[in-house]
């Protein structure tokens, strides 16, 4: 008998926004990278790589959420969420801080990226907070 973490609808609603937001922000980022003629091949590659990592996390978490509708969020998906949320927070703390301290960016650019960082970190925290549930054997009534 396998054990999974059951999730109520509230838990799913706290993780879903992080998945959707991340997918939207980072697919938009890829479009921006390839439309920026000022980037060289190296800059274009690493920026696209970061975006692909975020998109990969959002797609994998979306699939895990879809699969969890009946049986709840399994231990592997819970770990995926923890890594996804941690990556999100770490990235935005480092990159957002770098943007704020960099004298090469104007106030508008800094403001937009600060909003993106705060919103992303907030959704990651909300997702982690909402993932907790009770442990129930598969096939048992919760």
C-alpha cells in the first residue's frame, strides 16, 4: 500500500498560480531574448537556459497537479514543488538583488523586475504553504 499526501482544493489552488505565472513569465522571457538584437550568442544562450529551467519546472509541476486530482500530491511531487519553489526564491533573490544594485538599469526596469521578483517569491511561498496535507494510504477514504 502506497502512501501519498492528500490535498484539498485549497492546496491545489495555492500551487496552480505559481505554475501558471511561471510558465507565462518565462515563455515571455524567451520571446524577449530572441527579439533583443543587442545580445550576443552567450547571453542569449544562458538567458534561454534559465527560462527553459523555469518552464520545465512549471510543466512538470502542472503534470504533477493534474495527476494528483484523485490521489493527492505524492512524495515525489511534493519534493518537486519544494525544489521548484526554492529555485524560484533563490533565483529572484540573487538576480533581483543584482538588478537593483546594477547601475546600468533605469528605474523602470528595476521596478518591473522588483514586481516580478516579489510576485514570484510570494507565489512560491503560497504554494509551499498550501501543499501540506494529511498522509493517507492510496485507496483509503480521506
